[in-house]
């Protein structure tokens, strides 16, 4: 009935949740450098004919992953100077690097560095899956999320329900820029808890995909739904052992963002939160303290969906971001101006 055509794969070096060190290393490559997870469609056939994609997995103190990439071919046993320049930086003086480039057709080792050592690649493991998807689907591929009507339409009313089928879109339009590529920040909101005080938000509407679907339903003449509006999340089974577990339906990385701004010492700080849903509410008690005093803010979600945000915020602090996870993404509702997507209450009115 309605279909949301998601973003195209970005031309820039965007890695979903990629570690900052990996992104920095890739950005520092020479002009024309090509990472395994960021290639334009125009280079796709050339990449297929190349002996192998440059892929460098390194471990800083065997704990953190990073990657570097280069487009030029090298002789066996010789490291591309652009890669060597990055590895020689003082910031990596305590790090260990490992690199192995193999021709996928002949099996010949193109170049290597410490191939016999064991490393923990960390989040750079995603380079294999993302680069495979890029090569198979191409840079212009769109993930489509359909919505189906169940029931009969009478006038502008659907006597039945709507079903959104989660199809694996990682952003559902929540990061899509006007040019169709994805927006990220140097310290993304997914790292708000790991790097307190440094994470920032992208300006895009995290509910853009849901809004687009609602507009398409309305454009088909349906303004009221008497039944349930639900999410079918059976595309694939999730793995409870994964700390960053992808799900068939993902809205705002399955996070609620709470952004605090200092006011005057002794007063409650100002705050905003997104995406605002009918399923969640915020109980906020963060106090502004004098400049130079410690800032510490925590957010916890109760079984009732109330997010309790407490702590202190220094008067001279920048806006401070904390996040609360959405533990059951398929039951995450639409904006408060409409009924929740899985609500038993009815009717639901598309905006």
C-alpha cells in the first residue's frame, strides 16, 4: 500500500557506529584513498577487477580497532607510504598494526604486516559485511519498507489495521540529508554514554521515515484506521549476546536522546528529548551547579516507559547529551500526535 524508499548508500566514509579511531584513520588517507566500506558506484567495477580491497585491521593495546585504506597497489612485502605515514604517528606509538591483503582470485598475498599475530578487530569487523553489501547492491540501492492494509476502505476510513514490515533499514530516514547521503557526527549520539559530554546530535528528524509512510497513507485517501497499526519484525531473529544488536525496524538507533542545557546555578536545567513518543515520558531533575563543578547526568527507563533523568550540570558546560535505550524497538510508537504503531487503542489518524 505504501512504501518508504530509504536512503542511498553514502559516497562518504560513513560507518554505522564506526569507532572514532577507525574513522579518523580513514579520513587521513591521501586524496583518492578508498576504504573497504566507502566507494562510489562509479568505482564499483574497477574495485571488482582490483586484486583486493585494502583492509587494515589494527589493535591499539589489543583492545581498539582501527582501519586504513589506500587505492594504489603495492608490491608484496611493501606497505603503501600513505598507510605507513599513519602508522608512524606519535599517537600510535604504543599500538600494534596488522595488515593482510590477499588476491581473492589467485590467493596470492599482495602485502602483509604482522600477519601471524592475533588482533581484536572490534567494531571494524563490520567492514566485511558493509563492503559486501556495497559490492552486491551498489551505491544507489534503496531499502524499501512497505506498509500493508488489512481490511476494507470506506471513504477515508480503513476498517482494519495497518502493518509496517520491518525490512532492515538502519536509519529509516532519520539521518538522511537533502542530497540523500547519511549524516553523522565525529562523536555520534550512540557514544553518549561512552564519551560523556562529547556526543552531539544530527539535525535530521529521527522520525522522518515514519512521517513519510504516514503521508503516503494519507495521500491514498486514508485518514482514519479503526484497527491496530503494528510492526512486523520477523525479518530476522536478533542475537541477545550482541551489545549493539541490529533489529528489523530501527528508529533513531533504538535510542531516546535527552539533551540538557545549563541555566542559572540552583535552577533546573533546560532539556529537550527525541523522538517524543506516546509510549515514553521523561521525569527530569537535573540541577545547574556553579561553573567548574562536576557534571554527571544519568538516564534510566522504568517498566512503565518513564525515563528518569537526574544529575548535575555545570553552568559553563556545553549542552550535555544522554541516551536511554529502546529495549523493544518493534513496539516503539509513532509521534504523540498519532496513536502508537502497535497500540491496541483506536482509531489511529495519520498526520
